[in-house]
C-alpha cells in the first residue's frame, strides 16, 4: 500500500452514496405543483382583485359607490394597513399576512362567527382544493404515461448495490486463508492475496 497520507485519505476516507441518495427531491413529480395556492393565497388574491370590481348600491346602478374590498374587513384588511396592496408572494410581509389569515380562520372556526358571505366563499375555496389536488397529480400521471406508453420504457427490476472493499492485513496475524461473506446474498467473495 502507499505510504502517502494524501492518497490514503482519498482512498480510505471516502463516503459513498447509493442511488436513492443521488436522487434530487426537486425532480420528484410530486414536489412540483401546477397549482399551489392555499386558501390564504386565494383570500389575498380575492382582496387584491376586489379593488377592481365596482360596488353599486341597490337604489343606484349608474354610479359605483366603491369597490368590494370591504367584503374582507373581517380579516383586518384595509387600505390603511395595506396601502400598496398585497405584497409579492416572495416577500416576508406576505408570509405574515398568510399566518394572520390562518389564525383568523381557525378562530372563526372555533367561535363560529364568520359572516355568511365569507363562510360561503371559504367553503367554495375548500371545495376548490379538491380539484386543485387532482390537478397537481397530473405531472406524475403525465410522466408515467410518457415513459410507459409513448417511449415504451419498462421499469428495471431492483438490483442490489455493489461494494468495493479495500483493506490491509495486519502484519502480526498468522497467515490463514479467509473469505469475506456478503450478508445480503451470502455469496462468498475470495480475498486478494499479496
């Protein structure tokens, strides 16, 4: 064996990885969501969109009296605390708003004090989650269809990992013939003699 310690460090102190450890979670089709809006995201989107929808009083359908943002006052949204509208999803303030909505919804669920029109809207958003979950499964189904039906690639059977073993014999042991035994398949592998 080499006496150079740098070579020994490279050869003997190397951690291996198996095939599962090389797979990136980012490539897993289940981690890619085509539609990733939550109820909180929808409520923030609807509040932002509501400023574009005119509100008309029942006795005057000619001139708008404002917009529909007042519809969301239960969640504490107002022009005073959100003067620039809803922040972008990547900003910290957006995460704070989502957390605030989650707390408000859980409190409303316990106290049963959500207004009827908001209750109907939240129920609609919860029903929308069902179709959203089905939509998010399309990427996996599409990949399965593409590989199986279009490319006609069959899955390979499982194969056991292979291991290369490097070792030095102790110098003061009596010389004996020995075999390494692999635990998984109980195959006998002869040792290399010098």
